[in-house]
């Protein structure tokens, strides 16, 4: 059994003219939401064997906050530029096979629309909106990452901040 956690980065500062989109940082709300959702994952024992993040500031900041709470070494977070621009489903599965190795669970930190697109294309039944700081867990009944096929995963987790806010 392989488990994939797709994480959309948390809430960021607005687009500004003095920095690039790539340089945008998390807002205080994004930091708080990351801590909230990471703690929910910890309670559900949804800890990854490996974390892979886009190199954009907001994604790696989200990954580091999750890492602290999920007891994962920040320096072990794999950073991939390709997650900023997005993968096709086929390219993404190749990346999982390359980086997943002998790990049973992989957590990916990225951006929309890619996270939503991948959740839809990799699972049988995902049709949800993906707000910032959403985590989508998908299980695959395979023993090797290379054996995953599109539309074959089952959603095992769907967490987002507003679920816990009144």
C-alpha cells in the first residue's frame, strides 16, 4: 500500500509589484492554518516517510511548518523546481517513482491548479475544491510507486482549515 499526501501551500501575502510570485511568503493566517492542519495529521498518524516541496517560498515555508509538527527533519525536505510549474500526471508519476524509492508515504507541497488536477487524475472519486492549506490523502493498492495508474487511488483523507473553524 502506498499513500500520497498532496498539500496546497497555505495562505500567502497578496501579489506585489516589488517581488515575484515565486518570492511570496505566508501570511500569519497561513502559518496558523499550517500548524492547525499539521496537528490534525499528527492526530491521525498521517506522517510521511518523505516530504517533497516546490521551491517557491510559500510552499517550502508550509512544508517546514508541517515538518516541525510531524517530526520530520527540515533539511531532509526534497525541493523540486518542477513542482512550481506543475507536472502532467505521467511526469508526476515518474517523479514519485524516482523519489518515492522504498518509502510507503510521500507528502508533496505544491500549488493549484496542479494539486487539484493531480488529486482528480490520480483518484477514483475526487471532485472537491482545494483551498489553501488543504491536504488530500490518496491510497494506492500497489507495492511499488511505478505501478500506480491514473484514476486508481482511493481518497483516505481530506483536511482543510475551514473544516475546523466556526
